[in-house]
C-alpha cells in the first residue's frame, strides 16, 4: 500500500465562547480588558486538516490546531515540506515516516510548528491503520473500555462571572458529566478565590471541580492559592499553576501541596515530561497530541507514564482523546472542549454522561464539507 496523494486545508473556526490568552505572571490587564480579566480574548482557532489517499482505496484524515496565529505556516509546512516526504510511502510504516520527517526537518524545528503540522499527518496514518484493519482506533490501541468519563472545559473562562460559569456548566452536569474546570490566574487572586467559591457553593461538593491557571501565577501566589483550593474548596486538581519552564517551582509546589498538580499541554517533547517525572513534580500528565507530534509520540509517552504510575488526561481534542481513553487503561478521563466538533459530520457523542467513540473504523471522523467551504482560510 502506498500514499498516492496528499490534500491539506486550513479552517479558521470560530470558538463557541471567546477564550483568554495568558499574560505573563503578575502582568496588569491590557487597556479595555477590565479589572477581572488579565489576558487577550481570542474568538477563533486555525485547524489544519490533512487527507492521505492510498492506492488501496483508504483515505486517512488527520488534523492539528493553533491558537493566536500560525494557520498559514502550518499549511506551508504541510504542502512544501511534509507532503513530499510521505508521498510514495506505505502508510502502515509510521515509524519509518516519522524518522524521515524528524531527520529531514530537524534543522528547522524539532518542536513547535513542525511537530504540530506533522501531528496531522501522523493521525492520518493511524486513521488509515484502523480503516485497513476494519477497527475503530480505540480497539486498535487495546480496547480498555467502551466509554470514558468526561468533564466540561469551556464553561469557566476568566472573563465570565460566577453566574455565567454556573449557567454554562449546568447543561454538562445535567447530562451526567463528572464535572467542570474553571480558569484562574487573575491579576487579583482574591477575584479567583471568590469565583471558585461561588461556583463550588452552587454546583455542590459532590461535583468534580478542577482549576486551571494557564501558567499565570508566580510561585508565591500559586502556593497560597493552592492551599486555598485544597483546604477551603476541595479542588480535584490544580492545572498549570506556574510557568511550564519552572521545573524547580513545580518541585517545591508539589512538596508543599497535597492537591494534585496537572500539566503538560505546553510541553513539546517526551524529554520535557521525563524531567518532570524524574523530579516527582507532577501528578497528572496532560500531553496534547498535536503539540507532542502526533499519536505515535503520544503513545510512547503513555508507556513512559505507566512506568512512573502517573495517569494521563489528554489535553483538548476529545475527537482523539476518546480513543485514547477507551483504548488505554492509563488514560483516565477526557476533556470536553468542543472547538473542532462543528468541523465533523459525526463527532463523539456524550451518552449517560460519558463520552463514546464514533463507531466507524479508524478515527471514525469525516470533515463536514459545508463547514470546510464556509471556514476555509484563503490562500
């Protein structure tokens, strides 16, 4: 079997709700952002969709995303650099193809946009594997379970009031989801404390609740807020409390807090994760399948995490995460962020509060042609 054709396009997809891009820890809000914000609002993302056609009639779909820019750069890398490498290759040889890409493009970027663009190709290779085998991806990965726990993650942005967070969260709770995640990291931490307290009071202590600082706190603030979240709120995890580059700070935080620390969405390689694991500085790993370079690399990290007895909670992309959580026993839950759902004909479904993978082979996904036409980024 050979790859005979590569097609790529970039979609500029609107977000269900605006999101807040982080400022540096301790930064003041930008003019016009308001006293309880502390970041720049983004209302769209860029999605790279890649189709790989084969001489056996299988068509693989893969995708990646970027926030705040990079859409055209992803497509340029896909068309000019990656497509010539994969054409003519056997799509079942994902290790051979991945090595070719790594060594050919190492000098222009072992991380960042190169790995993000290639992740779409790697996903497409795995989609073809599933279609060639006639199996959904989660069965190909091991078939650990038929559905997975899921939490809502688009209900608690910094610009939202506690009442707005509760209103946005209720539909998820009523569906039976395990709980929700709230963004924190305000320039005024007392606002975070008030928001989380009020949401917890309304939703109740039995609801799973996580907080995510997106690296906005400095160490002292993270420690103080971590103790508050732990002792007064009963938070289930504290995500990205400080800069992902501050390994020493995470070591100190984990030594002083019993509250589980989750991180990994902004780590771009297995070696970065291993440093955190070796230092006992993280409880829950959250690798992003697009930022780490694709499913192949994600699975290698999952094997490493298993040796350290650390659970994985994939960052975003429930369309892929559902297969990981249903395929591998070490993947404990799925983050429901419906950023890309509109792009697919039949995205994963929520049934009785749990996420269920599409029934078709491979990823079980198909790009909605009307959405692709409507939101395609002009060349």
